[in-house]
């Protein structure tokens, strides 16, 4: 394919040169005469501007519904430099797709990951074909989903990917954790035979560092193209309320709870938050656990009780106070129970799969069932 160094614009469809950050180190175009184009070799994107990465992750937001994500955020105030490639059909006025790519810093990147963000026009079948054929070449293929166009997206993937013809990794679908019905629809969708799909629920962030946090989450668990490792990875991120099932986030195993017990029922509701490992009701005054669902969490309960007592000793008594703290691997959020001095609800969740704001929201729902 002919290779030029010209810059191109696509108003109202693709990101234009105007407004592109100074962190763009190079920009070029690839052309093709094919009427049904596929993506160029993934490794070739990198080798023009640097070494080929040992492993690669490709991210595509087909519906442009995750506006908070973008590789351009990685370059803000950092040494990360981005490179851009546009793919265009000969004679076409506008490009089919735009690839932004970079190498993650080696200090936090022992496996030397290269990351590509694919930008396409919403609803364009040729752009979708280019994106899918690039995802198929990656070690980790990520699709940002959970938007209003999911039904059309599933249909389009079914049109482009024939049964048993997908030769790539499991397709990881990222969906908003505050809209669990969308994740459920994607799990139940009719995907082409041979295409493995994993659904990851997370909360979108508004801060500039959220894109890096999402990448860290996606790269946290190693997987390869073997069935055994894919199954293990899927089990490690099982859906809410279904511990160990393929395709979602780890949540507290809610078993042997009495539905007639209001405390157990409230805790089971809070345990549906993404990433939760345990939910407890604690009497901080007496230092004991009143009710619990999920994994044992005595250490977290003891610390929550001590922090609660210290908080109450340092201020006027407030049954409705809140606590939140994090370790290297866990988030913990606690809410007081109005009208029940010293009693609080505690959520313990995996840090990489959860968000304190989401945990607080689920705890507030549980608290509302008890007051």
C-alpha cells in the first residue's frame, strides 16, 4: 500500500488535525485499493516508529459512547508519545479508520505492551471490518460497549465474523457498571460460534487518569489464546451474583443467606456491586459482626470498627457518617446506620474492578432497606 506523510481531516467524523495534541510524534496514511479492506499488519504500525512490542492491546469504541477514554490522555504531562496512522481507500474523500498507538512506559510495563486505539465512523461497515481485523491480531482485544447501538453492533459482528473463523483472543466487552442490564444483554447475545466474549463492568471516570486506570485493569490478568487460560480468565471475572460464571466481574458469593432476614437481604443487595468480595454489618461499639455475606473479612471489620470509633471520638456523634479507605488491592467503604448508634455497613471490594463511588451507591441502597 502506498505510504505518505500527508495529514488528513475528516470533519464531524474523525478527529481532525486542528486540536490534535502536540504529543502526536508522527502521522501518516496507508491506502488500499480493496473494495472490502482489512486492517494492515498490527506489528507494522509500530516498527515504522520504534521497536515491535512484545504484546499488544487494541481498543475500539464503535459507538463513541465512552468519551472519557482516549490515548491522548496518556500523553498529558507525561513522556508518552503517540503516533497516528490513517487508512483510506484509493479515491475516497474520507479515511476509513484512524489508529492512535503508543508503547506503555517500561517502568509499569514489564511485558512491554503496545496499545492501539481504533477510531471509526459510527455505523460504518467498512470501518467495522477494519477494526475487527485489527482486534483479531492483538494479544488483548477490547471493545467499549454498553451503549444504545449494542444490538446493531452484535448484528454487524455476526455479519463480518463467520462461524469458527475468528482467529483472535477473547473479545473483552467493557460496559458501564451502573447499567447492569446492558451487560446482561451482551452476555445473552447470539455471538458467532468460536468467538469467545468476556463482559467487564466498570464505572467511567471523568479525571484525566481514568484512561490509564482502565488500561491497567484490562492488562491486570494475563491470558493467551488457549481454551484453558481463557476459561480461567473468564472465571476470574465472573458476573454479579454468579461467582465464577464466564464473562463478568468478581462479586461476593452470596450463599446460605436468609431472605427473610432484612440484614442479610440488604447486604446481598450491596454485594451486587462490581468487584465486591464481602459485605458486613458491624457493631463498632461492641466490636462484633452482626451479619455478613461473601468472603471472611474479620481484619477489615476490626479496622473499620476502630476507625469508626476514632471518627466518633474526634467529632460530634453522627450516625450517618461515612468512611472510605484503600489498600494496594482493596477498596473499603463504610456507611453509618441512622438511628442505630455505632452500627455501620461495610463493603470490601477488589480495587482493580471497583470504584468507591459505586460501592457507596450500592451501600446506600442497602441502607435504605434498613431504615
